[in-house]
C-alpha cells in the first residue's frame, strides 16, 4: 500500500505542478512578446517608468516615484493618471504571480490529500483479497472477503469473484473427500464379501461349487466395473477421454443395445420395448460411448422396475435434435434427489407411492454420472424426471448436419 500511495502522490503532484506552471510561463512569454511589439521609444520610456523588475525608481522602491523626465530635463508625456494606471497594471501582474504561486501550493496540497484518499480506497479491497488469498493458499477454504462501506464496481466484482472461487474450491474439496470415502466404501464391500467366502472355503466351512464360483465371479465383475467406471470419469475430468466420432445411425444402435438387454429383462420378468417415430437418424458420435449411455440407463431401469413391469425406449427426432427416452414403471425418483441424480456415488431414492417393490441390487453409483459425462462430451443434454407411471431419462443429441 505504501508504494501505491507514493506513486499516486508523485503522479498527482506532477500533474498539478505542470498544469499550473504553464500559466505563469505563458503569461511571461505573452508579456515579453507584447512589449517587443511596441515601438522602441515607447518601450524605453515604459521600462524607465517601471524600473528594474517592475519596481518604481528610488531607493528600494520606497515612496512615490519621481516625475519621469526626458533626456532634456523636460517632464515626460506620461501624466499622473497614466502613471497610476501603469502602477495598477504592475501591481496586478505581481498579484497575479502571487496567486499562481499560492494556487500551485494549494493544488499540491489537494493532490496529496486526494492521492492518499484514492490510494487507500484502492488498496484496502486489494489488501483484503490478498490476505484472503494467503489464507486460502494455506488451506483455509472457508475464507471469504467482506468489504466494508461503499466500493467501486470493479473492487466489488473482484471480491465477489474471489468468494465464488473460494466457494467452488470448498465444494470441490468436499466432493473430493466424499468421493474418496465413497470409493473406499464401494471397494470394501465386494472385497469383504470375497474375503469372507475365501476364508470360509479355507476353513472348510463351505464347499467350493458352481454357486460359490458364480458368487465370487459376480464380486470380481463388480470390482472390475467400478474400476472401469472410475477410469472413465478420471479421464473425463482430465480432458483425456477421447471420442471416436463417426456418423452413427441411432435407430440401429438403440435396437442392438435393447436386443442385447432382452435376456436380462426376461430373467427378471420385465418387458423391454423399443419404438422409433422417425426413419434414419444420424448423429456425429462415438458409437461405443453412446451404447454405454443406453446400457447404463437400461441397467438403472432394470434395477428398480418390479416384476411384470415394463421399460420403454423411444427414439424421436426434430430437424436439429435427436431425443432418446428411457421410461420405466418402477417407483419414481424422489423430488429431493432429482437435482443430484447425476452426481457420482448418488443412487437416487425411488418414491414408493404405489406400494411397488424394487429388487435390491447394488451398483457402483457411477452409472448416471458417466451418462451425463458422455452426453456432455457429445454436446448434448440429459435430464431425469418423473411421469405418472414411473421415472424417465431423456438424452438429447444434436443431429448430424450432413
């Protein structure tokens, strides 16, 4: 702050001095030019009347000036009235110079006061943000900038931007810690199950058979899927999740995914249907990633749809957009969970308003987060909502321009 005050004081002093110093300098040169334009005889008499440096003749300029006389000893042409008029002009010029000097001094004092006031007004919010930044750098993510009194729009915006940044960092840090805890929890469950079954096999408490092999394979598959999902999300966060973009016909892709899911749906006695309201619908996309999106949505629907329920996949298109809708007849998503349903490790609670029971199947809690990530990479949108018969997910993708 001291350096800022010094610079502002010097800058304003320089402006004040230069601005006011030009006035007497201009007056001096203007007066000289005016005198030089006079006739030589008149100029000599005028200078003789004023005396050196504008003082009247006589000892130390005291007392009234003597009557001016010419070289022949005769009284000069200047009358007493003219002499007084010349003296008035002389005194006016002296007073004018004094006024300029006092003006320069006053302007310099005002410049110092204004510089200190302005520098304090500029430096205080900057110091507040600087102090808060130091605390934030030390790990205090709850630091916020509170500016007192009236502030300029620029400094207020600086403080607001800093507070938004601090809030974002605090939120991201909380999400990071929560994600680490969730990852540890999700990894611990299958590992604990596998450890328990292996210990039982080692102690001879259970016999290794086909059922035990399927159980262990299921837990290994869950671990593999969780690790693969985490890898996809980490690559997306780092901006390294690459897409192999080609022209994809959505009717064919959706029909293939639904056909591959029919075996799982029949095993749990759930109907699965695909309909399309349009002919060929082309989008510029990565077919494997789009298949992953639809697989994750269908997997989520199968987990919550009760027996004898139904899942419908519908494809629609407008001139600029293709919309893929997945509907289930399970309990809808609770209203408080709708805003966060696509966050990581969030498994939305289903509202059970009709007494429907859903199969308890654990997932990684990352399926819908991956759906949103992949759709965003395709410059599309995804949203979840409830309808009268259950829940639905809508994926909107821009259509190919060719």
